[in-house]
C-alpha cells in the first residue's frame, strides 16, 4: 500500500524523519529535473535539489494543505532556480564581463555526441516551464496522468493538451535531425 504525501507530511510534522526520507525518495527526480531546467548542469542541479529539500524540511510546518506537498515542493524548486539564476547574473557582472561557464561533465559531453540527443535536450530547454514540467512528471517520473495533473494543478483535459503541445514541438525539433546508421 502506498502511503499518501499528506500522511507522510503529517508524519514529518510529528517528528518522523523516515517520513521525510520517503518524501525525498518519491520526489527527488522531479525536483532535480526542475533544478536542471534552471542550471543546465547536472552538478549544480544536484546541489540545488539538496537546497530545495532543506528548505522544504525547515518550512514544512508552513504548508497549509499536506495533500498539496508536490506542487508546494515544485514551487520551492522554481524559486531556488530563480535565485540561482539571479546570483549567476550578479556574479557575471561582478567579474566584469568574464563569464564563468561550467565545464561539461562526461555525461553531458557524451550526450552532445549522440545524434539527436543534443537537439532534443535543447528543444526541451526551450519549452515553456509548464510544458517542461509536464514532460518531466509524465515521462521521466512515469507518473500517471492523475498524479501529474495534480502536481501541475491542471484539469485532466488541460494536462493532455499540454502534453500534446509538448509532443508536437519535440517532434518538429527532432524531424530536423539527420539520423546516421
């Protein structure tokens, strides 16, 4: 039997740290994906994910509706991402025009070399935030439509419209890729 997020949140509020560990395990991939959208770097996304969960743990008593834990957590991740981007802009201005670009990781380098993967990653990056989030929760996390629409706070038909738009946009982007046998 799967325990609901609201039951786990109530457990955390009662002092059960294992309940928070379960919430982390349940939502870490989604939050890491949201953080990656902000940073475009796997290492920084992992760091920001930790920051999101730390803030969530510290502020969980402020959550009004425990059943809305996932959308609340995504909101924290989006805020952390905005703060990170602002800090990066400030840092670039302070360094007087010298831009400190992160060195790509081995995984990122390998994915650039693969046909279509780089194009797909770039196309996903250009999607509006709601569409990227729909893609993450439905395909990456393999949530069912009911769970995914709950996180996005959309109606069922609204969620399917968003997914349909995502598929069309990505199909168009990939149609431009030349495939080598």
